[in-house]
C-alpha cells in the first residue's frame, strides 16, 4: 500500500462530499446571517485551512488568488455581506483538486508538521486536516438538511 495514495484518496473523497454540499445549497441559505458563521464563510474557512496545512509551513503557503486573509479565521465582523458565491467556493475547490496530488507528493510525512502550534508529524497533520474539512462539511450538510431538507451522499474513497 502506498500511504500517499491513500491520503490523496481520502482528501478527494472529503472534497467530493464538500462539493456536493456546496452545489446543493439553496442560494437563499448561502448568505443567511441567521447563523454566527454563514455557509459561505464556513466553506471558505474549511477550504482555506485544508489548503494551508498541505504546505510545508506558513512561510511556504501560496494563497488562492481570491483569498481574503481577514476571513480565514471565521470572524463574522469582517464579513457583513457575502464575499464568496457558491461559484467562487467551487472554483476554489477545483483549484485545490487540481493541485492536490503535487501537494501530497511533496510532503515529508516523517517530518514535523511545519506549524509550531501543531506539535505532530506531517503524517498526523493529514488526519487532522481531513477531520477539520469533514467537521465543517458535516456542519454545512446538517444545516442543508435541517433548513432545506436536502441530503447529500457519503463518498468512501476518492
């Protein structure tokens, strides 16, 4: 078994589930301010951090061209109105999917995480990173079900 192939597969499956949720979100709920963090902000945050932690370190991170650094931490006070449309987030997901193999191939899985606030190996960081993406995907999927009665499917492998 090739470890990096398994890591890529689980990132792809997670991203596919994320994309399903974003694609199915009704436009009216996308920017709904009825939650502390609207759907678009949760989605951006989830992708931004997943992208960020696939780099060697913070110094090596190259942001997506439409990134807004004041939004990555999910601070709603910086986001009075929707900044990212569903099309924007789906474009970010495509950007991510196109580069995923190269990013994972470049990882030194036995080395440190590369982020001093995460004292773990780069290998363990991949589990951490996928769990974070899935936490927010699940949160968005739950809102989608509760507020629009729309279900999305499980993807076991990418």
